C-alpha cells in the first residue's frame, strides 16, 4: 500500500533532480506519478493520496493546469528551485 508520504518523497526527489539539471520548472501529471510509485491502475482508490501529496507540495509560485482533453485528475506546474520544507510526517 502507498501513502501520501510515498508520493511526497517521490515529488521531492524529482524536484532535487530537476534542480540539479538547472531546470526552472517541472510539470507533473498525477496519473504518471501515481503509476510510477504504486504500479497500480490510475483509478485505484488510493489515487487520493497522490493528489493530496501533489497539492501539499504546492507553493504560491506553482499553478494547476487544466486540460479538458486529458483524463488526468491533476497536473501541477511547479516552479523551481523549491524552498526547503521539513520532511513529511509518517502516517
């Protein structure tokens, strides 16, 4: 079983990698993140943990992307570099 913390850890790893590569932003689609961490179907009941993690990692400089042509539940355009945050609490 996956938790919000699993997704937040993966997001933070992606932020670190993108920062190291000198990227100024990173767009993450919820379905892709969910599949990469959980290896489960996208509409699995645990999908809410992925969405919660993505929203929890948002800052005022980030923005939601709405695209009616995609079945994605949530896509976020994160600005880089990220401000340091404390590690997530264990559930």
